[in-house]
C-alpha cells in the first residue's frame, strides 16, 4: 500500500518494475452492484485506492527479488 499509489507505480515503472492494480474499486462501488444500497466503506475504499501488486512469484530469482525490493524502497 502507498498513499500516492499511482505516482509510486510510475516511479517503479521508471525503474523497470511492472505493477498491477487488482482492486480498482471496493465491492460496493462495482457497477454490477449499482442497484443495491451503498453503505459507506471508507476502509475498503482507501485500501483500493492505495494497493498495488508487485512482481512476486515462485520462479523469481534472488537477484530479481532484490531488484524489486531496491526499486520499491527507492520509489517510496
């Protein structure tokens, strides 16, 4: 999580680190649920606004992991 997620992701992209946003909006804000009453979900909304995924998989080498960590620290 980062309070300025999009700027953080851009800095990571500049370092060659790809990121993804898997949860762009909270469940209650999904268009498919627009007909249901919307309850305030400030924690979920903030989580969705701040969260992004970094590269992370079992096939990463130790040097790839270190590269992601270094870039994330520098971008933060």
